[in-house]
């Protein structure tokens, strides 16, 4: 997903742009560029490859003097990573420069129209069309000009724009793609995400869809699609700057894994008040909770796996039917939505296109939408009826760990809230569950402190070909997440399977020394899982088992056992995932990969 940074103020713009783009590298990209207005002309430098190449070719930005500029890291969607396709894009006379995040869905039609008007294109991108249209429709009034283009463009866009004739004025506009405006002391900023400008300001505005911002050194104005000036609310970001840096770790992923005890604590504590589970943000009575007949959950990737955990714990505790869908499926399958249902969308970024569209499907059907989101002020938080924040702080590594752990913690609390409202949670159980929840952070910490043992084991698997993760019930949810973690950062083929399904086909793939990780934390399924372990062992598999302390008899069957502390059967996912996150991390690091920036992946997929 692309990254945008812009600045106008009393300082040199280029170094600020380059620094801001470096904080957005986590979003995934394959080219970078900046445009700076030097008081007379717009100068542009851009290059395929890593941001360092741009830093070097611009001598840390010194070759582009000027106090206003826009910068971009591009994750290729239309056209390869080349100089021509890199942003910023510009009109033929270089009087207009544009950076863009999103997809212009009707760009071919618009490009043909601009070509008929005599515009010659240099790139294969959709974005270049915007630069040409701003030129063609330029009325001299920048807001009016931008609105003319917005009316003709279909799809998603976050835009940063400069006009040569308007020195000291930068513009931004957005639709279905994140963009914030930062209010600074020596100038003002635009950015795709908070980390890019957190070093300079904590005071930000969230531009809403189909709004335009006009930004100068001393002021920020907002306009709606009818060119009417509007007010926007200023927000203060609470994150500490340190949270957005590596904190001494080699990769953000390790830092973020190590933050999980605190993140789980910070996510749980606001909802446990005087021995009760509290969700003020739901703005719903217990009676209304009891009236919810069905819960739909829609999400992507790891957030989807958190939803699977949510299904098992909510159905287990509260006996409410829960349907979990991949958001990209939910949005197109014409789901049957009861009027008494609720849709819960789960998303770290709050900007995932498929999950946003799934939410809109429910909204259009009149179904209440709740979101479980980490990124403050993200689109999902503004469009859902209710937002429950995970308090994980900025998550930079593409592979989610702490945000995922926070998401499943929220589902434990929601399950307890629903069960309590339905009178299915005795006072005794409520107290013991809360005690177990409060113990989770220290138990996670203990598992993290055991990471060297995992590292030794992982080193044996850097050249593995196939890895299987099997489990039943809640353990199946963890198998799914552990498998994705390994695949996405180590590029090993891994597959998660419901253990009971093995004999229906997949077991034919088990050969000598195939690594099978068996999740065995659910006591009532323990014997079943042991028989699955025996099944794969008899076909030559090497079995790593993850089970709760005390089940030492498993050592008669498994080749390698990872023990996790005892906890409530509903909460074991928070513990079992820890050694498997570490396993994926060490396999990837052992292969010499950039753990935080896996190939082909972006931190948030804001396009379909
Ligand atoms: C998880 O490690 C991946 N980065 C990916 O599957 C991610 O969970 C998915 O893209 C959903 O992102 P979101 O939580 O920001 O919506």
C-alpha cells in the first residue's frame, strides 16, 4: 500500500519528506519520490527500489531546496516499479505535482479522454491521469479544480497536490483511502498514517471522504465536495514516539511480540471494572444484547483468524450463533442478515478495503456494525456504528502479532459480556474468568522469555518444504494463524488443517520428516488429538506439539513439545500463539529475510 507525506512551513521540506517516508516503509513499496517547490519551480526526483536510493540521489534532500513538498512510496498496482511509474506525477508543463494512494477504477477511460485532448502520458499508472485532469480542468481556483476532478474519478484516492502558481499552498483530498493532516509548530503536514509525522506533531485532523484540505504554513482549511468551507475536529495522538521506533530490536516484529503482555493488559483493563465486564462504547443495554439473535464476523487474514477464535468463545460462553466470513467473500455472497443480527468487523488498520465493503453491505441492510480496530481515527472507526479499540499502539511489522493478540482478548470480553447479559455466566465463573484474564499478560511474558529455545528449534526448519498445523476447536483457530505467520514471513509452504479432516485427504501429503505442529490445549479434545498425532507419526511426520503444562504423557507420541501455562480453556489461544509467532520469526530471520517487509505484502490492503 502506498505512503504519502507532505509538508509546508518554515523548514526545508525535503528532509522532512524523506524522514516521513521512512516511517511508512512498513506499508510495503517498490519505488519512491519527492516533489519540492523551490519558490519558482517544482523539482521532482524519483526512483524504483528502496527509499535509501532516493536519499542518496538527493543528497538527503539537499539537492531539492524549498519549504513545500510532497513525497510518496509506491506499492505497484498499475505498471511495474520504474522511474516513469514512480510518484509524484505531473502535467506536461510541470506546474502541477500529485501523489496518490488508492486506485482510479475508470482511469483508462479518463486517460483516453485526456489523450484526445492532446495530453501525452509517460507512465502506465492511473495516478498520472489525475495530474493531467488537474491541468485540463484548472479554473484558477484550486479547490474548484480539484472538485471537478473528484466528480469524474471513480475508485479510491488519497491525494497530495501542489500547483506552481500557488506557492505556499498544498492541497489534499480523499475518498476511501486514509489521509491525515498534521498541525505543527513550524508548518503543517499531510500523511497516510500517523507514524510519518509523529516526530513533528501529535495534533492531527482526519480528512473525511470527499473532503479537500488547503494547507499553508500558518493555516489549514477544509472544504466539502460542494466547495463549502467546513470545520474539522482536531485530535491529539496519544502514542509515544518510542512506540513508532524499533526500540533496539532488529525487527519491529520482535519488538511488537515483546509488547504483547502490556498490550493485552491495556486492552483488557478498561473493560474490567470492579469485577464486571464493561463496554460503554457499545451504548447498548443488557436487554438489547439479549435481543441479538446472530453475530456475523467479517475480516481478512489474521483478523479473520481472530474472528474464528471469537466464534468459538462467544458460542461456547453465550450460546449465540456466530458466522465468520472472509470479508472478501461476505461482501459478494449476498449474505442473509437477520434484522436482529450484528456485524463485527475486525481490522488492525481500519482501512482494509474488503472489510470496509463488508461493513457497508451490512449497513445498507440496516444491520448494526461494530468494529474492533487498532488504528485511531481510521475509516472503519468512523463508518461503524460502534468502535471497540484494541490498545496495541502503532503496529509497523507487516505480520501482525500484538494487534492480533489484542483482538482475541476483546473477543473473550465480548463473549463474557454476552453470556453475563444472558445470565449464563455465574458470579463464580465470572470471577475465575477475570482472574484468568488478568494472569494472561504475565503468562505471555513467560513464554516470550523462552524465545531462545524456540530459536534453536526453528533453525532446524529454515530449509523445510512443507509444514502442517493441526488442531480442533479453538486449537484450529490457532493453527490457522500460526500457518499464516510462517507463510507470510518465511515463504515456506504451510497449511492449517482441522485435525479431524486429515484422514479425508491431506494425510496423503505427510512424508518422512514432514513437520506437523499439533495444537493440543483443549482438554476435552486431548485424546482425539493424540490419535491424530499417532496418525501422522505413523506416516513419518516429525511432530511438534503445543500443549498445556501437565500433559507430559504427550512426550510418548510427539517428538518436540512446547508447554504453555494452564488457563481457562477459552483463553488458550493467547498463549499457544506465542511460541508459534516466535517460530515463524526465527525461521524467517534464519533465512536472512527482511522479517518486517515480506515480499509482495503490504501492512494494510486498501485496494481490492
Ligand atoms: C497478518 O499478519 C497479515 N498482515 C494480514 O493477513 C492482515 O491480517 C490482513 O491484511 C488484515 O489487515 P487488517 O487487520 O489491517 O484489516
